[in-house]
């Protein structure tokens, strides 16, 4: 097997240190009865077996070593759970023992030393952040009272897509660009009180620069950075990630700084009654819903039958005289199913635990032989939910550390997808067949498409429905 550059040079270092470390390792690991797993190399452990898509590498290894597998990432023991029982063990039965997050470089460099909820270590600060999400920013009443923001922003998106489509009579649209701006504008208005990024004068930065930042943010927060697992090698920045993190951090800085100055000024003018909104919501929920919607539309474009069922349901329930709203969503069970289809050992302290929810959601033992196929039907009336109770399907995680943005995330995906399907007939660009559409993923915190989806939208509703004002 050909190893990526940093791994091959590391193996060189590793061989050099074999004699010294082998003796140390023997004495320390023999204390524990670890789950089965491949034999680790000195220094790098099993990093050489982890490719650019770690969830796939871990899945492949677990087919050999079982649903509870032991690995080593550099200096740290790692355990991977790949079954419903293991998800239950780590996320339910013993979740208190596994609530912490490791101190990683991305939290240090991009997220102000882990001062966000996502990377905060388990403790009072994290609990306070979760409470803020649950009781203030994402409470059921706040989500309800901000419905108009989502409706307005989704309409702006339809207007922009329609304008792009009419340019040159049937232009190809890069959907992700529109989805991520709509998504960001919603959280920006909900959390910060107004939009900060838009086309034209007064925007804090050009939308393209912001979109690039969000992509880089999600990538760098998901990477396996050598310095995080072999701390004494971190100064070498072998993969160049730290350099990228520092660059990104400099680009992000103006956004919170500007918002804080503006909010302090407003607080001074409006007195104590003014409540500043939390910054973390922007970073944590930045493009997850856009990624999920892009995957859903890609699957529908490859499955004309499913596309016909989803649009037929919209025609029946909503018709063509108005746009879909959040009240319509409960009456669209097929669309809901489309959205849903898109996710006796010792464990020493300090072990990093991965529950491979990607592998569990594709397990043929749970989902049948066609487990890899897009079949929304399997969710219609199945009762399987995404709220962390059904451990065979965990797109938002489960337990105390599960996603606090579930309610908002689902609403955004459903509303964006329903409106895009109702307002446009979608097709692939000329010369691109269904089989040419790549369905490869890129690794990162939100696992986006490797190649952004490009499709041709043809407006199908009366023109005035695309003309609403854009706040
Ligand atoms: C379709 C949309 C979304 C998906 C699929 C998603 C998925 C996830 C997943 C899998 C986790 C990790 C759970 C774990 O570690 O067990 C997570 C954590 C988190 N998500 Fe989301 N998310 C979405 C939308 C959002 C939104 C809209 C927000 C906020 C506005 C948000 C905020 C967070 C935060 C703060 C965490 C960290 C929680 C903690 O560590 O305590 N997410 N999300």
C-alpha cells in the first residue's frame, strides 16, 4: 500500500525509535485487556491504516476486528464502536464517562481556545453553553417565533436561484452557494439580530470569501491532525493544517469583533434590557443543513421515481398557487422520509472513542441488503426517528452531547428542500447522465459532497412567487 507523505516519513522516525518504545509499550499495554484491533506501530500507532475518509477506513477495519475495536492514533489509545449495542454502551449506558472532548489544535486556533460548546471540555462551562442553547437560542418557543426569518430567507434563496436560472436561458446553478448563504442568514438573524454578509456595500466580507471560510472551517475541524495525536511532533505541522488554521482564524476575527463592538454599542444605548446573542451558533450550525439538503437533492436527481413521488406529494398537498411553509411539513410524509434518509474489555482513561454512526446507518443486518441505496420508503411510517432514541440511525448523535440544533436543523433542511422542489423542475446539466453524477464524499465535520452539485432549475410557479422582498 502506498502511504500518504506524512505517514511514510513518520514510519521512518518510527523505525528509528522502535527499540526504545517497544519495551515501554509492552509494560504499559499489558496492564489492560483491550478490545481486538490491528497491531500498532511505534510512534504513529495505526495512523497508517486511516485514509482520507476515516469513517470508511474504520468501517473496513471493524469488519475484520469486530464492532468494538481497539486502535492507536499516535500517543493515544482509540476505541471504535460500530454497532447499535456499542452506540448504546458509549452514548447511553456509560455516556457520563465519555462526555469530554479532546483538546485539539482546531479548537485552540479557530475557536478561541475551545470557548465554544462543540469543543468545550465536559464541565460547568459546557453545561452553561448547552443551557443557553436549550433555553434561549434554540428553545421551542424561540424556534417558533423566528419562523418568519426562515420563510423570508428561503424566499430570497428562491429569488436568487430563479434569477440565476433565467440568466442565459437555463443556466447551471451551484446549489451549495445558495443553500449555505440562506442557512447562514437564518442563524445570523436569529443569533446576531441581523445579516452581516450579503452582496453589495456594507457586507463585512464578500459572500464568496465567507463561503470559502465556512468550508475551510468544517474541513479543519474534522481533520486528523498529526500534532493532536503525537503532541511532541506538533511543532513540525507535517500536514500544514496549523498554518491553515492560523490563516483562517485571522480571516474569521473581524466577524465576532465587529458583532461584539456593535452589540456593546447597542447595549450602551438600550441599557441592560438588551440581550446580546451568542456567537457560537454561527460556527456550530454553519453549513450542516446546506450539506444535508445538497445530498438529498443529489439523491433525488439520481432517482427519478423518488423525485416524482416527492414533487407529486407537494403538488397534491400545497399546489402551485403559494409556497410551502413550515405548517405544511407534517403533511408531507414522503418528503420527511427523503430528509431522514440522507445519516468484557478495559477502556483505559484518556481513550478517544469514536461511534461510527456512518457504518451503523449502512449495516445490512439492520437495513437489509440494499442498505447503501437511497430508499426513502423505508422511513415512511417506520417510526424511526432522528432524535437520538433509535440508535440504528444517529445523524444528530445521541445522549447528553447530541446536537442541540436538531430542531432548527431539521426545519431548515425540510423547508429548503420542499421549496426547491416545489418552485423548480430540476435536471442535470446537458451531457451529464445520472451515472455521471459523483456521489463521493469529502471528509470534514459535516461531510459534504466531494464535487458540489450543479443542476439546472426551471421555474414552475407563477412569477410573482419569486419576487418577494429580501430583507
Ligand atoms: C442538519 C443539520 C445538523 C446536523 C446533521 C448536525 C449534526 C450534529 C452532530 C452529529 C453532532 C455531534 C453530536 C455528538 O458529539 O454526539 C452535533 C453537535 C453540535 N451541533 Fe449540530 N447538526 C446540525 C445542525 C446544527 C445547528 C443548526 C446548530 C446550531 C444552530 C448545531 C449546533 C451544534 C452544537 C453546538 C454541537 C455540539 C454539542 C456539544 O458538544 O455539546 N447543529 N451536530
